[in-house]
C-alpha cells in the first residue's frame, strides 16, 4: 500500500460534500442564516485548501492539478494507477474549485431582501448585485451537473477495478506506487479553524447570531 492522501485532503472532500448539500437545502428552503453561515465556513475551507495547495503534501499541491490536454485525453483511457489525481481527475478538481469560488464570491454580493445580506452587497450597485444573484443561481445548477459527472466517473472507475472512494477514505492506494511527500493534516485543520473563526466573527457575525 502507498499513502497518497493526507488527513486534511480526505477531510476536505467530505466537508465540501456536507457544505454543498447544506447550502443547497438551506437555499431551497429559505433558511438564509444557515445558508450564509455555511457559505462562510466553506469560504474558510476553500481558502485553507488553496493555502494547503502551496505548503501541503505533494498530492495536495495546486501545481499537481495542471496538465496538458494530451495528458488529460490519455488519462481518460489509461488503466494505470496514479499517485493522487490523474490528469482527467485534476481537470474535474479545477472545475469544482472555479465553480465553488464563483459561487462564494457571487453570494457575498447578494441579499435575501429580508434579513441577511452579503458583506460586499453594500459596495456594489443594484445591477451588479442582481447580476451576482443570477450567477449564484446559475452556478448551483452547473455544480449539480459537475457532481453528477463526478459520481458517474467514480462508478466507471469502480467497474474498471479502481475503488476511488476507498482510497479517499483510507488515504492509501492498495498498489505499490512512488510514495509522495506527506505533510501532517492537522496543520491544515488548525488553519481552517482559525480562518473559520475569524470569518464567522467578522463577516458572518450577524447571521451566526441569528442562527444561534
């Protein structure tokens, strides 16, 4: 076995899943305080992931996600195991990062017109806020499509004999591979909790207080 994912990358994936589910349900049900608080937590999580992309394990590095188009096409048809994400998987990760960051930034400019408004709402025009709201609603649909494609890819890989879910749960690939340099995941969790506390007590103080 080869350890390919550190503790933070594994936790990041499942925290991301939980956050997106909570954001979708709270948005659909009009639970805006929960929606905004979860958005701020996700903002801290994404900021931590970006930081970890520079100082974290080899397989967490952002530079490991960029590949040439030829490598991406080859990865789709390849049956070889890869340390970390292969080129095709890296492209999907980058797509998720872009969509989620756009979703977060657009959300910071919006308001529910009742109780809660994003911290950037007061700094943009009404037209810009309306555009941000439209983008916010569009991107969630694009995220759902991307998630469906992602799940389909996992199923296909499972049929081919690669259990990606198990690897992400355990952090280990069952086959012997070149061992990447690992960093202690707890360092990233400290960064995440610090950022989350700062964001929630500043930008998210009002919706957090309403929620509590």
